[in-house]
């Protein structure tokens, strides 16, 4: 997701990250031994988090953990791209101040939080409708923090004048959802291990949001002004999920919440969280090893790779979306059909062409150009990542289709360097949502990405992963997933303690 400059909307509420779970399983087997092997397919934030939480909670067991990654590097949908010698986030880009797992990972791994400067926090916004800017906030790029705060204040007044008290209502909707999400950070004494996504959502009071579209929720329930939904809300869902306000309500609420203030990233790239968790979790990592089949052989799972290698394990965890995966299961598993929403991220170093927007000077173009829902518009957003000087900048473009050279040449007067990435970024959300099971076969084959149909973020992947780790410990090792004595300070206390002590 891209950081939307909604700090200028000072009335917008904030988002809390999701988290974990617990209930007893009818399929629990006899307790496993220390010689058991857990195979994890995927080294993104989900797979690395499973490994981390297995080690964190396994005080009496030390299973062998194998992690398989089909690419040359870990990180999954967290990745960076290098333009002109500078690295920029190409996948999962932003983290919320209440994404406690990510924050704890950062502290645990001695990584550094990267927060926007005052000028970056008050960047100008323009909503482009194909003919002109329906919304255009003040564009003042100053190194003086007080100037940026004044500009941000007046931009907030401008937006309030346009959308009125609907901004307050939207903030209340987000705040209510946040408070429900925060239940997932309660101590494990009151937080169950969940065997299904539905059960997990119902426990927190969030399930009903997956049964209606965001638009229905905002029109019928929150009663927002149509103009706010058509413009600002649409811009947020398009940038954060590449989709319209017809996405399911919970994903939409997460999208709105992920556009508030205090957003951050990991200095040097968010992928370092996955790399650090894997390095610190005593695992065997297999890069360039794509698993193409998983078969049940008695008490074991046999994993076969495209290289012809075979691995055996008592527990198998799929931590990659199955929607576009070629993994074959024997016997077959049942997963609801789901499309992934592809987002094309195009990075350009050069200079944008003001003529394309009917303007005379580059300085008149907002630093973030977002678009309404109109099939004629070829891009979702264009944002400035770095300004080297008045004629040399690096831009990031989001679009639903690939940006052709001809199109880019019409938008940019200068293109020194262009990098294109096609992400199968998140599910195509459609209410009412249907969920894949966490336990794919009723035994010990688990699916982290089942939770993505509720909401897809780095933090929600970590949330689902923690639940999967606790499921494995309770079902396979016969271990009650309540807090071990030496973990009480980090996991069994309040959300605040968990945030600071992990």
C-alpha cells in the first residue's frame, strides 16, 4: 500500500493491526516429539512468522523447521526496487503504528523504523477525473516544519468544507473497527486458538463486515455523503487494494484505516523482517526450491520440488496464496475459488509532463495524483518517491493494467529509467466473502493465507501465522497454547506490554 497523505484529514481515525487466536480441536493427535519436522512453503511475512512463533511458544519442544522459497531471496510480497542507486518499497510498503507484530519484529531484530519527514507527511493530493482535478490541496514543499503544519491545517479545512461531518462519521467507523481489531492483542488467557477464519472474525465482532460491501456499509450504516464515497473513499481503496468501494466491508475498513497518520516502514526494506525472523528461528532455508506437490503418506507429508527433490514432514504449512499456485495435493484439498487482484507497480525516474494534466508547470501537479473509479483512466495513482531536483524525480505509478511505453511517454516528458513489477497483490474482494480453511485436510496441513479474504496486509499475515503456530502446538504437540511461564511478559499481558517487550 502507498501512504496516502491523509494526515491533512486530521479527523480520520487510526488503524490497529490484527492478531491471534484458540479453541480445542476434534482432530488432535497424540503429542509429537522433538524429532518432528515442520515444512513451511513460503518465506514471506506469513511463513517467517510461523517459524518465529513456533520457536517463541515451543518451550518444551524443538521441532525441525524447513522453509522453502521458490525465489532467490526471502520476503514474498515484501520487496524493494532500485532506481538510480536508491531503494524503494515495491510491495508491502506501509505499516501502521498499531501493527504490534511488525513493531515487535523491528525491535527484536534491531531494525530501524523509517518515518516520513514533516514535508513528506503533508504532501499535496489531487484527485484526477480525466478532465481535471476535482480535488486539489495546497502544494507547498518547505523544509520548515511549521510551514508544513500550517499547510496541512488549511488542507484539512478545505477537505472538511468539501465533505463536511461525513469525515467525522468515517473516522468513527474506522475507530469502531479498530477497537474490535484490538481484541486480537488481548492476552492468550482470553484469546482462543481458532480453527477457522469465520470463528476468528466472529469472536472479534468483525464477521458481519465481510458480508456486505464497503459501499453498502458506508451508505446504509454509516450514512456518509455520496461525494465523500465517490472521491476520497474511492481513492483510498483504489490505492491500497486496487479496487473500488464495492470491496467487502472489512477489507475496506482496513484500507481506510491504513491511510491515517503515523505510518512507517523498515529502513532498508520491509523484507528484512522476514529475513530476520528466519535467521533467528533456527530453520533450514531452501532458496530456489519450488514445491509442486504435497502428498499424504500415512503419518507424513511428502513434498516434491520442481528440481526433483523430496522432503518428508509430519506438519506442512502453506504460506503462499494457492490462487495462482501450481501445487498439486494428494488427496485433493477443497479451497473456494478466488481471484487475485493484480497491481502493476511502475517506477519511473524522470519528469512528469504537466501538459498531460492540462497544466503549464510541473510545480502545479500534486505530489500524489489519485484517480476516481472510471475505466477510461489508465492509472490508479502517481506519487513522487524522491525529488533530486526540479527536473529529476522518481515516481511510483499504480495501475490495474501494464503501463505501455507509449502511455508512459505521454505522461512523462523525460524517462531516464523504468522498472515494472506485476504483483498478484491481494484477493479480489467481493461480499459476502468465502473463506478457505486454516486446516486444509483435517490433519496437519495448514493454510496461513486463508485469512487474506478478510483483509490482506503484512500485519494480518503475521496475525494468521501466529494462529497457525498455536494450532500446530495445540493439535500436533498436544500443548495447551496458553502462555509459558517465561513468555508472560511478552505475550500474556496487555497489548501495550506485548508491544514493548517482545
